[in-house]
């Protein structure tokens, strides 16, 4: 339900401590404050809107203020949000607001009392009015600003885990799928989004249907063909489905831009209800003017995504991201991103052209077993400029098997045998961990086990191992050995 609109009066100056009160609430603090005692009429109206949100249990944010206040002040409110700085001791600023309000009220009562005395009112009644102002206790601090619950209360009424895609994406969670270029990450993300928007099972996993918003940062021209291919492959129409695609990237490091995204989501999903899933493809293209290697910048992006999307709508958020430039086993950029996420899936494309999706993080649920997909060419009912049918791809699930070891030209028989053996051992452990609900990334193969299983003597094995390490085909820490450099 939209909050009531408030028209702002003409501009007047605000005291620094009044601005600090507003900034503190926009930073997520919940200070007790008396908006009626603001000197600035304009900021009093903004503060009143914030205060009303707090009273109703809502989190004040830029979008809410923009909706409730005169649109001409959007830049002013945005400057408040973006130039927050550190408001310092918020209790001090609140006390300054109270003190200034009390002083102004007292002076007004003195002036009124002087007029009443001149008009013949007795001094005792005038002083009684003044004492009422000075002795007023003012607003009481909010209760339960940091509530604590007993463990028994948390366990008293356990709720079943809600899912967007059962055992893959939990409702309200944040996570990512990542992979190298050419691993069809966007096809996978669109597959999940279209399945969710239509309530269609996702390759054997039950789906909770609902609106999906797909923030497309790249490849917008091909999205329509990919969705048509999905329709044909799955036999499900997207006509009328609440799947909404952006026409440009967002700059989520900027809170004003994030608020504009939230406003667009609000408008698009008005008839269908709030989204259950928001996909951001890719993390880098929707990042904005910042550094994805900076933990501070990543934290700002995640805070804006939480404030304006995930917490606002209670939806799950999924980023599509790239692998690192050197280390292909992790996502690119600051490790602060992965640390903050609830789930993470890596997509790899093997030499057999199969796509393998492995859970590398599951914070609050068991890690699902690895999945494998075949990208199939789909003929579309459209012709290109040469009169030939246009095509796209769709994913079809196939049985999962560990990826075959890459065969490198020039490898000797023993070198290839050790490489194949390592791939088999590593694949078996990944699959066993996945089936047991553990992250596949914890798989380990001991160097001594690989040597013993190879049947080689120590000198021959050492020579083979050194060659494979030099060529970047395996790596070792002296105890364990891993595929790739």
C-alpha cells in the first residue's frame, strides 16, 4: 500500500543536527526523535515521514521519502542519502533537537506570557504554563530497539523452509551463479527465471511460481530469442507470465539508481504482487562506477540490493558473475561478495561440451548434488535477413558424470594416465560430497594416494608430477593435489 503523499513547503534552512538526525535514519539507525521540534519546516516534513515509517515498523528509505514528499525535492533527498558521512553520536544530535525545540517553545511561551500579563492575567498561571513546558518529559525512547529471544522461543514453532526452486534457491536468499565466458550462464539464469515466472518445474525441482525481474546488463538483443527457445523446448508459453526484463543495466552502487530500479519493479509487478526472484546479469555490468575488487564498494552494492530489492520485497536475489582472471575456481573480484551470499553455484563447460553446475556454497540448506546439462540448438519461427530460420539454445538436463580430463597434445602415456586418474578420483569425491550435502569444493586427493594408485615408483611419479605442474595441468601444496593450476 502506497504511503500518503506529503507536499513540502518552500525551502528554509535546517540546523546541522537536524540533517544529522535524518542521515542517521537513512543509514539504518532507529533513533528516537521529535520531528515536531525541527526548526526547518522543510526538513520537519521529511523527518515526519521518516518518523511515521519508524512508528509503523517500516524501514525508511530514499524511495519511500520520494513517494511521500514533493518530487521536486528528489535531488535534495538523494543528496542526503549519498552524502551521509558519519553523523557521529546520534543521541547527541537528538538531544540538540530536543533542547532547541524546548528553547523555542519556552521563548514562545514567554512572549505569550508577557502579552497575557499586560492583558491582566495573574503571574502564577503564566508561570504554571512555563513550568509545564520546561518539565515536559518529551518523547520516550523506543522500546525493543535491540530485542533478544530465548532459544526455546526460536524453536517453539519451526516453519518449513520456503523455496523459490526447491533445494536450489531458498526464498529471500541472496546468491550467485558464476562461470567462465562461454559456459551459458545467462541461458541458465533465464531458464530459472522463466521456470519461476510460469511455475514450471526446473529440471525435476519443484518451483514456487511468482513474478521475476531480470536486470539485463548485457546481451539484451538476444534475450527475446533465448526466451522463445525456452518456450519451444519446455512447451510452456510466456504469454502473460510475470517475467519482466530491463532494457539497460543498473548502477547499484548508487542508492538513487537503486531506488529507481525499485520504483520500476513496483510499477511492473503491481498487478501480480511483489517479485519472488530478482536476477542481476551480470554483477559487474550492474555494479556501477566502482571497483568490484574493493570490499567497501561491494558492501555498498549489496547494501543497496538488500535495502531496495531483497528486504523491500522479501524476494530472492541471484547475481550472474564471471570467474576470476587467474583462478577459475572462484568468482571474480572481492571475496566480500561470496562471504555475504547464502548460496553459490559454479558452471563449467567440459571438453565434452556438457555444462556442469556444482554448488560451492549453501549457507542454510544441504548442498544439492551436481547437475549436468546439454545445450541444444532450437529452430525459431523467425527468419533472418537471408531468409534462413533463426536459432538459439535451450538447456536439457542429462545424467551427471565428472568431466573428462583435458587431453593436451604432447603428453606422454604416464603423464596422461596420472592426469586421467586424478580427474577420476577428484570427480568421485565431488559427487560423493554433493550427494551427502557437502560443498564439492571441499574435495581433496592426497598426493601419496595418487602416486600409489598410479603404480609408479617414487622417482618416475615425481618426474611426471613435476612435468604436469610445470605445464599448469595440476597444482599441489605438498600434501594434496588438484586439477588445474
